[in-house]
């Protein structure tokens, strides 16, 4: 029984992270970059997977061996830094959750014809229902796992019927015609940026995966989470590639929806509704859970009432969407700041683990070096992003 619970927690954390990453933005950016780069986008996916694994394995292992959440590790490094990190996570989480809730509304609108706003409200209710269930953690694990599998299978069907040029896609994944650095950083930020890189790591801490003995299981979960996002990214890439390679033009207002509709007709369009809703609702759950987890160690009252805080987080995001809509300027502003969270958090983790002596554990040198490379790359590209935004 314990082994079953352990394996459930490992895969649940992986899927929580993966489905947090696979949201409306994930679907749109993958479609847009594939349309732009064609088969060479496979190279971008390949490089981003390697960077994602390095960042996530570093962060999750360090969380596990220290037995602390990221905000507490940051405060150990520099008093007050953890509060700043938590504030960034919360701001970014709310901003992107507005988009996630909008995606929920769009998915239900495609499936049922209900106005977008009603679909968003219904989806907020479903997310709140999950968090208020007695076994919320177990239900959340199962929920994200099932919907994650549904997303992949439906998108796989569209990829098959779109008949992508597989040989060209494989060839250009290793020998690209163009290398787009911005696309690589966008994919890394969208997969392990902001709150996402902590989603599964904090979930494993809550499930009791702490200490040196937990490192193998944590590493397995971290890599599994990246692999799930990679499978979805690759399947969607192939679906889009098949459609655009045949000479079809995508709808600029909703690129992923047009891919599904062109490839599989009206049924494909309905499939898009299911995929969009699954992607969006699991991202709502992941954003709410992870964002509030950054507050839970600051005061006993917060830990005791964390479900009420999650409720407030979801309701606030929903109300902003219902009454204001999808505020693009807020999303762009916080999105730029959110891009800085990964290098800052990863740098803090690497510094802490280099100074902290933990009996029976030595952080791998190659993992540390690769981690600092990711920090440098993401810092530079985040700086360019913010510079461009300011101009």
C-alpha cells in the first residue's frame, strides 16, 4: 500500500508540474513557433527539453535534500529574499491564471456554445471543489493525470490525421535551417518558468519526500514531468507541421483551434475544446496550489487556512477575468518579470547547496555547472525581453 501511495505521489507531482506548464499559452506558442520555423522548431524543442531537465532536476533535488520550500531556502540565503520571491510568484500566478480561466471559458464555449464567461465561472467552481475535497492532494494528483493523458491522446489523433512530414521533422530537429534563441528561451520559460518549476517539487515535500533517501524518487518525478510536457509539445508540433506543410493558413486570432479544425474538421474543433479546457483547468489548479504554497511557511495561520487562501486566489483571478477581461498589459508586464524568477530561484538554490553541508549528499558537479549555464542564459534573455518591453 505504501509503495502504491509513493508511486502515485511521484507521478502525481510530475503531472501537476506538466499540466501546470501545458496551458493556453503553451498551445498557442507551440503553434505559432511551428508555423514560423516549420520542421526546424524540432531543434528548439530538443534544446529546451535539455535545459528544462537541468533546471528542474537541480531545483527539485535541492528542495528535497534541504526539506524546505523555495521561499524558506531563499530567506536562509538572504533574509527577505524569500518574501520577494513569493511576491513575484503570486503576482505572476494571478496574472497567468486570468489567462488560464479565460482558456477554460473558451474550451467550454467550443464544446457547448455557452458564453465564455459562464464557462470560466463553471471551471472556477470545479477547481474550488477539488481543493475542498477531504483528500484534496490525492484527487488533485488523479485529476491532473487523467486530463493530461486525455490531452495527449486527442492531440495525437490530430497529429496522425494531419500527416506531418516525419522524416523532415526528425532531420531538422538535429540539423535546423534556423536557430531561434528567443523561441528556446520562451519554451524554457513556459515549461519551468515562474511558479511552474516549483509545482511538483512543493507537492512532493507535502507528500513527505524529504531527505537524501528521497533524491532518486524526486529525480525520477522531475524528469517524468519534463517528459510529459515534451510528449505533448512534440505531438502538437507534428499536428501543426502537418497542417502548415500542406499549405494551410492558420487563423491568427486562434492558431491552435484552426489546426485542429483544418486537420479533423468539426470533430477536430470539438477535440480542441476538450484539449483547451483540460490544459486550462489543470493550469488553474497548478497555479493556485503552487502560488499559495509560497506563503504557507510564513505563519501558522496561513498554513492552517491555506485552502481559504487558494479559494481567494482562484476567485480573484476569476473576478478579474469576468469584469475586466484578459488584461494584456498586466500579462505582458508580469510575464517579463516572471521570466526572471527561474534564474533567480535556481541561482539561490545552487548557492545554498554549495555552502550547506548535508550528511550523505553531494550535489553532482556536472549538474551544478549545467545549472549555472541555464542561469546565465535565462538571465541574459530575460534582460533582453524586459529591455524590449521598456522600449
